[in-house]
């Protein structure tokens, strides 16, 4: 059922003052920082149309994750019962893709300044998408 | 800047009555269907804790996409000016990851019935995450 393997080439990288996982808040809304998205020149054409004030979803590759983890204690609390990783936002999961909703503060060529973003410096960017206004409000 | 290549092994597949891209609505909220998420046995432990009524984000691999596309006419309208794919939800993009917000209707072992979901039958599932209630409302 899972015969195919796909490859991801990151489109860019995050530049942030956050350099250690231990400093990173669990979610952007819990004290995320400003950060720069830097897109590689070969993908820069894909940014055309992004402007200040846009709400974006940034997909990252959480490159320091444990990919063989299937159950975790939510938010690292050992007293909490184990849960399947797909019912949590743990960064440890088979395909460690991070989902970050941010607002665009500045566009400077192939660099975009955004907030709030909790990912650490050097985190690879996999994709950038606009938030759709008609999407349901829970996310 | 984008030296590293990462590999994705899908965790499962979508089973849907939608079999052709031409039938698929642009977004789930535009007439998405019920579908089953089937997770491979080796990843099934990761589902523990998912229950009926949960709002989930399903990440898929849009395996029929054009990965070398960087600009598109939004929603396929040739009269609309070209836009960078990162400012659109086009399925054609360098790393074609689909984002689908669904509600759980039924949990049956390693299969989960959800709606609304516009992905076609056989679409690989990359990840499943819960929607966080405190996330900002725009998405």
C-alpha cells in the first residue's frame, strides 16, 4: 500500500534568531518570533503575487525529528497517556512536515519576513500556500 | 541552499468515489465528498486517540501534479494574470503536498471515514494532524 517513495527538495530555508529546539515554543501562537523565509533562486518565480499582509501557510521539514516515533506523551508530559502521533502535533512523526500559519510583514525579493514563526534557524521550507478566506474557521 | 533531499514514504492512501482529476472540486469546501483514509498497518499505531467528530488536517501527496510549474493562471482561468504557485493553491508546485481539513465520521481500525475531501481515489497520505482549537481563525 505504501510502495512509492517520493522525494522532497526544499524550496528554501528559514532564518530565525531561534537556534535551539529547546527555545522553540510548541506552536507559533505561543510566542512565535519574526523570521525570514528565504527561497532559493531557482524557485523565486513562484513567489510572484505574495504581498505584505497576506496570511500564508508555511510547510517545513522538521529535520531534527524522530521519524520512527508513532506514539508520544502529548507536549512531552510524561504523566499524560500515550497518544498516536497523528492525533497530536508532535514534531516526531513518520513524515515530519511542520505547518505554520504566518502573516507577511515584508517582501524583499526572494526573502519574505513573517510572524509568528516558531521554527528554528535553518529549517528547510517545503511549500508556501495562501490561507483561503472561505476555509472553515477552526484551523 | 537546498542541498538536502528528503524522502517521503506515504503512511496510507485515500479511498474515494472520485477517480478522475476532472471531477475533483478545487477545494473540499466546494463540494467535497466522503472518503476513507486507510493507514498502512506499520503506521496504524499512530492513529490512537483519533475519534468521531475530530477535525483533522490531512496532508496528501498530489501524485499527478506537475512539479516543474512555478507560475499558473489561478484556477486555470487563462484570462487571469500569471501568479507564482506559492501565492495560489494550485496542485502544480515543486513539492505537491495537498492540505485538506476534514471531520472524522467513523473510525474502523486503521480506516477513518471523513468529509469533505476532494482528493481522488488512490492519493497517497503523507501525514494526519489535529486542528488546534487555539489556532487563528483565518484558515
